[in-house]
C-alpha cells in the first residue's frame, strides 16, 4: 500500500492534510493521534506503539508481516 509523505513535525496539519494521509486521526484534548489498522478484522490484536526508542519506521517494516500472519495490527 503506497504511503503519503509525512509532513515535518513542526507543521500543523489541516483537515485536508489529514484526509490525504493513510490511516485515521482521533481528536484528543491536546491535538490529534494518528492510527492505522491492518490485517484481518477477526485476528488477534497487536498494538504497535512508537516512542522514544522505537520509531514509527520500525513498525512500518513489521506491521505488514504481522498482518499477513493473521494478526489485526493497530
């Protein structure tokens, strides 16, 4: 699945920007959280959380393998 380029972190995303990116956005008190599901809806859920020591790019490589293995990946 092709991915859109992720804008610079210092840039505030507009509703138009968010609608052009993969996944979805949930509005929270201090902004938005981006999330994306893959894999079968009825598969066991695996939640991949990026953070200080594990950047998003790590999960970008692992999520497709997990989804193809039958897991529902968030």
